């Protein structure tokens, strides 16, 4: 238990570094960087301790789920609390976030300080708050708290993407990032409110005291309602007039809106490429460990709720598969280093969604982990190149950097091999598992689920080829061949604070896949699928029985409630090998195509051969155009028209009433002529009229 | 005696400040206005420790905090009393009033440069009336204060306002006065139809709620007719679409400190009165009319937000967004749930702080740049970093950033309304529609910030621009801290509010 009681410190330390950097950063060396480095370093250490505790090395292999703060006690209403949920999933995510954030802080020493930048306290304050928000989101034990930190993550992305506010691009990109994700969060918020209204709680997992459940988690309540028909604790069903499963699907899809926004899935992915306006280390943080990862993590966090809804699963898988392919095609034609990486991020998160949707919970978490490492590496490597190139990001101005910056090259290559999915680098193992899960569940699932999975799988498979191609197009253009500009001939050298993080991540990108070599484990029977075991839990006892967040439980739900089955037409080993071989061959084919097109010493642009398709791809399928049109071509003119209506009609009536009274007043004033005989006439007429009136009413006549 | 002290201090203070020379008036007024702040802080503390958990002032008058009840005069067959007291609804609003008054007075030091003693005297006079509105428990007394607020407001806008100040002041005065008349007619129809003998609010509440066999006109019960008349009367003050058009004009013409009071406190008089009269005294009617009323609220939310999107004047943007925020209050009130009604009242406080903060920040920018037009300036972040930092924080507060008061309030309302029995099966739909306001508000505030605060520095007026003075920024910082405090620990206010609305929502104690 010891480590768990210190868990809030993991979140609070970066928050303190935010305050320190914000208020005292200008009086500190390097603008408060040291505060951030030590805070995230300490958080990393505590996270390691927590992970060891969860694993049972220093404790009892239990989970931890406690309330720590009462936000609203509630008089006659539901109590709203903050709490910490620690299980293998959150422990792993804590490690990822703190590690990446720590390395990004160190890297920033080299990246930011070399520019004579004045806003450093603001920068490190932003990094600290960003890390704290994400960590708060990761440990959240209920949906409301998760939503709140999710929003804070959005704020931080706004502040950091718009860091260089004196230029025109970054503020616009920051606005877009917040607005597009806010649109997704709108649905998420409805989902949060709906779930709390329906279940009376937003808890992800039950809270126990002495073995007894004192507070239920909503996935558990939903499961009981569907499996056992126990709907007495479920509200709202009469209000909406749906059966439990349909209503839960609606709620799940609403929450998914936030996921699609933050994890940059189609159609809310448009903010992410623009977000490249932010400093490169921030991009690394956003893409690898914080904001974009938040969406996928949320689905994994409440997987018990999605695993009971086949419709939601199918939607997740299809959105993910489609996004994986869709984004990969756009990455093929980009000319700027960070743009290629941006679209690859969208594509890779598509794979994670595909895995989650198709019942590959471990595969998704695995890919989340490996991607965090290799994408952070690639962004930091790109940052190193950008330093060297005096902030020129166009790959056509580079070339030949291989010999001039060897550390960057070899680490970047390691990350690229991982991204492309070449054995034995990290990405191969995780991407292979994603596709394998999609395939076998596609072949084995009942109803519409199977075909949906197979379609999503096909998308994912095609994207493998694209990934291999665009990754190595990027590598060849940047590092190989002859330098194409003077700057590329004589790049600026980078310091230890850049090379250090790159080396750490470079080694990890090559090796982290070994935590879950599921195919090897299955072939040899050796128990080396560590991540699988980490997330599995026991069937009874331990954290998984306590919290119901273990893979055992999810697999049962997927199989029994959602109808996700397994189909292996070539036998277990045969299907496994065929799937792995297929994705590897495609990845290598992509790599080789890139090599043949761009591997020469004087590469030329081949994208023109795509003809009209290139225009479409360069314009990102006109996704930006229509979304900008929705804002400036539709909503704004509508607002202007409403303003005219308000001024003209609504206020016009008000002014009209006053004009009529003034006009009427002026007219009636004319009676007051000042001539006594007129008054006498009026008086007499009035008296006569009154008498007549009284006479008629009183019945005198 | 505490409420009387408050009233006396502000009354005497107003007199003293009016007679003081101009150059000391601002400091003197600020000093005097600190006394009510200290007193209400003490009362708040006592309330939290001794009175927390007391019921509604109108429904369980025996439990009223800081109550005083003295017979005053007889109007025909009706007894009028000096009757004041507080409950969990009025206590936070009273605290809001005193705090905002002090901060608004400090924020006036820079922009108000003529006839200062009269300006600050009128500000204190307005505070007097506002304190009266939130503490009075007798209708006659309450109505005197209610109308009394308008008089200083009229002069504050009419004398110290912008170019069209006369139009704006008269519009405000006539519009809200006519509305009071409509409200008065509706209320007294009920008074005459029931057997009340004193005009105390609790007595009226008891009589109205117990009234049976009310006359029926044209198929509508008198309760319904009165409800609608009173709703219209109060809705002007809130304001609710389509009775809102006095608001943007008043805000644009009013000097910053007056805008702060107008948006921060005066609008809350409308929602406070709605809660006290319509939703407490005529609860059954309110429940029956919940769906149409919620629609009115939702339309206000979206309509106000869309209009804010169309504006170029920063003050108009905030003014229209107030209409949007007040729409949430209506939605929360009609829900008749602990979180809905509690959240609605919480939103009155939260919006008071946040809109005050927004107006003050815009005011600081205006004092320095002499323009409020988006497009006339850009890149202010470069020259006034702290002001811009607070602007960004305030704007995110307005957008409902978690751990700030606005999010808490809006979330409570959404949660409270989403499955409200009064709204039936339309509850989730109406609530979801209202929630879309959080997207539009982000749109117009982010867009306005992008164009004014960021980018290359540009200013199309002939003024030197530099960091703002300490006494300009300090009130902003205080408000921001309060907004964050209420966002992190909403139970500072929500708990007492929920206790006070519990008899209405049927929730337990």
C-alpha cells in the first residue's frame, strides 16, 4: 500500500513545477527548466514504485481505488468526488507519461534555450501543467474527473501550440486545436452527464472496503443490467425509452466523441497537423504521451463499458481502421518533416482504435506503449534536425545529414524502423498484434461485427504498406543522398541534452517490443508475453477480481455479450504466421519502394505522377476546407444574420413601441391648445358621452 | 443587527463620499466599501459554521439567518414590516455584491476622471439597494430596494457613459420599469385572490402555495396568468430572449465599473427574483410550465452565444454572452432538482464573478488602448503580458474550464437537468441542446483573443501602450482567485445553496 498513498504526488509535483516556473521562472536559470526536470523525474520514480507495487514486487499485487477529495458532497444529489485508480493499465500509462515528459523537459534545454527565447517561464510552466493534467487524467477513478483533466489537457495544448504568439500561425493553430477538440468534448460531456444520470456514478471500477463493494463502477452496473437484467439501479431508461444495451451504446458513442477529437480520428483529426506550429518538443509530448494518447487511453480505461456493446465496438474499429489508412495516404505527399510525422500519428492512433474496437485490448495498450516511445523519438529526432537546419523543416532542403549528425540519424532510423513495423523493432510487434486481433476476430465474430472487423482490417493492412513507404521516404530524403542546401552541408551541432534523450529512446524503440512478443510466445510456448500477463490478472483474487479491469474479465464480456469470436482458418499457428508475414511483407515492400524512388543521391519528386490525386492529398481531402467553411462560411454569416434580426426586429419592436408612444404623446399634446373655449367644448362633449354611456349601461332608455 | 449595519454603512458612506472632494472620493469609497466586505465575510463564516443546513427563507422562515422583523406600517388591510434575513441562496449573492462593489470601485480609479465624488456616492447607493434586494423578506421593503437600484444605475450610465449614454440609460430605465409594472400586476392579482394579510415574502409564499380554487380566466388559472406576468417582468432583468435588447446598449455605453455591477449583480436580481417568486411561491405552476420555460432558456443560451459571435466590440461580446449564461440559469431552475436549482443559483454567483472579471479586463485594455474593437488592435500580449494572461484565464473561465467556477455551475445545471422529472422525456434533448453553448462560447472567445491578443503588435489609436497599473490589475487577480477557489471547492457555496433549495426540490436535508 505504501506506494499508492504517494500516488497523488505524481500529479502534484508537475503542478508545483508549473507554479514555480510561472511565478519564479524569470528569476531562475533556464527559465525554471530545472523545476520541471526534477518534478517529472521524481514523478517518474514514484511511478516506477507504483508499478512495482501493482506488479507485486514490493507489495501485494493489489489494485488501488480510493476517493481522495470530495468536490461536491451533494445535498439530496449525487456526490461528486475525485479519486485515484491504480491498476496495471494506469500504472503503465503513468510510466509512459512521466518518462516521455522527463525526456522532453531535458530535450527542451537544448531546443528552446538555443534561440534566445524570452518566454521560457511560460514554456516550462505550460509543460508542467500539461504533464500534471495528463497524469491527473490517467489516475482518475471516475469519468467526471477524467473529463475535467481531459479539458485541462486541452487548455495546455492551446497554450503550448500557441506558444509563439507573436506570429500569426501558432495562435490560429492553437484556436483550431481547442475548438475542434471542444466539438468532440461536447459529445463527451453529454456522455459524462448521461452516464452519471443513468448509473448515479461515474466510477470506472468498484470501490471496496474490507472486500465489500461500497461504491459500484458504471461498467459493472451496465454489465449487470445487460447480463442479469438487473435494471433497478439504472435510471433514464424510461426517459429515453430504450432498452439498456441500446442506451448504453448511445452513451458509449457520445463519450467516443471526445476520444475522436483528442485522439485526432476522422473526422476531427484536422487540428493535429496544424498543431505542428508549436515547439517541436511540445509536439513530441502531445503526440506520444499526453493529449492524443488521452483519447485512446479513455477507451481502454472504460473498456468494460464498450465490451458490452457490439455496435460501439464496430464503430470504434471502423473509425480506427479508416483513419489509419486515410491519414497514411496524406503522409505520402508531405514535404515537411513534421507534417509527415503528424499524419503518421493520426494513422497510428487509428491502429490503436482498430485494436480496441476489434477486441484487441492488449494489442491497443501495447501499440500505445511502443508508439509513445518511437513517436517521441521521431519528434525529438526531427527537433534535432530542425535545430541543425536553422528551423527549416522542408525535407527537400535537407539530404545527406546521415554523416553529419550520426547520433540523430541512428536513433531516428531506429524509430523509423519501429514506425514502419520492421522486425524486430517495437512497432512490428505491436502493429502485428493489432492486425492479428482484427483478423481473427473478423473471421470469427457473429452478425455484422465480423464483416465490419474485416473491412477495418483491410484498411489497416493497406496502411502498413503506406507507412513503410512514407516513413522511409522521410528517412531517405532527410538523411541520405547529397545535401541539397548549404545549411544541410554544414548543420548546427546539437548538445548532450538533445543526444541523451534521443539515445534513451533509440534503444527503447529497438527493444520495447520485447515486452510482448506474443507470436514468439505462442510458437515456442515460452511465457514471454509480459504485457499480456501484466494486463490479464487472475481469474479470481488479486486486483482483477477487485476492480474488474483485467483482461480476463474483458475477454469474457467480449465473447459472451458482444459476440466477438475467434476464427483461425489456417489453425492457430498458421493464421498467426500468415498474418505476421503479410504485414511484414507489406511493410518491407513499402520500404523498398521508398528506397527505389528516393534512395538515390539526387532524389526527385515523384508525387507529380499521382496527378489529380496529389492535389487532393496535398489538400488533405479538403477536410480543412469544409470545416473552415462550417465555421466561417456558415456559422459566422448565420450569426451576422441573427444580429441583423436582433437589431432590426427584436430591438426594432422595442424602439417601435417607444416611437409610437412618443408620436402618440405628441399628437395628444395638441389637445392642450391653451384656448379656454376648446377646453369647454371638450368638457361638454365628455360629459355628454359619459351620460350616454351610463344611460346605455344603466338602462335609462 | 448585521444586515442593518450593512445598510447603514453603505447609506452613510454614500452620503460622506458625495460630500467629499473629488480627488479623495475614489480611495474613500473603496475604504468604506471594504467594511461591508469584511462584514459579509464574517457573516459568511458564521453562516458556514452555525447556520449551514438551514432551510429556505420563504418556506421555513423560523430558520432564517441574521433575521430582523419589526412592524412598520399598515397599508389598508395589509401589514408592512421591516423584515430582513438570509438563507443559503441569498448569502452567496450578498457576498458577491459587496466584493464586486469594492473591486468595481477600485477599477474606476483609472477611467473615471470627472465628478468623482458623485460617481462613487452613487456606486455606494447602488450597493445599498442591492444589499436590500438580497436581504429583504417583506415585499414592500424589497420592492423599494428593487426599484431603488435603477436610480443610481440610470445616473451612472447617463452621466459617465459613452456617446449614446442618454439613449441607453433611458432605455434601461423605461424597459425595466415597465417590466416591474407587469410583474407588480401579476403579483398583486395573486395577493388579492388569496388571503394574505402581511406582505412578508414567507407569508405570501405560504398563501400562494396553499391557494386552491383560484379564479379562471379564458381557460387559464390565475396562478398561470400571474406566473406568466411575473416571469415576463423578471425576465427583462435577467434578461431572457426576446426581452434582452436593453442589455447590449446599456453595457456598451456604461463605464467599466458600472458594467461590472450590471452584469455581475444586477442581472442576478432577475434570476434571484424568479427563484423567490415564480419558482418558490408558484412552484406548482412552474413545474407545469417547465418545458416551455426550458425552451426559453435554451433559446437564450444559443441565441445569445450566436449574437456574441457576430460582434466586434469586446464589451458587446461579453454582454451577449451574459444572455447565454443566464439562459443556463433558467434551465437549471425549471429542473427542480438539487443540482439543477443549486447549479442555477451557483451560476448566478459564478457568472457574477466571471463576467465581472471579463468586463474589468476589457476595461483595463480599453483604458490603455482607448478602443474595444476587435480588428483595431492585435498582439497586445507583447505589451501587457499580465493583463493578457488574466484575460486568457478569464476567457477560459467563461468557456467552462474545469476547476473554475463556470464549469462547476454549468456542469451542475446540465447534470441536474438531464433527467429532470419536470422536463420528462425532453430533458436529455433540451439539456444537450443547451450544452452546445459551450462550443459556441469557445468559438467566439478564442477567435476574439486570437485577433486582439496575439499576432504582431498593432494598434490603430494614438496612445502609448504599456503595462497596466497595479490597482488596475489587482482586482482582476482577486476575482480570478475567487473563480478558481469556487471551481476547486464549489461546496463553499453550493452546499448552503442546496440546503436552501432542498424544500423545493424535495431533496432531503
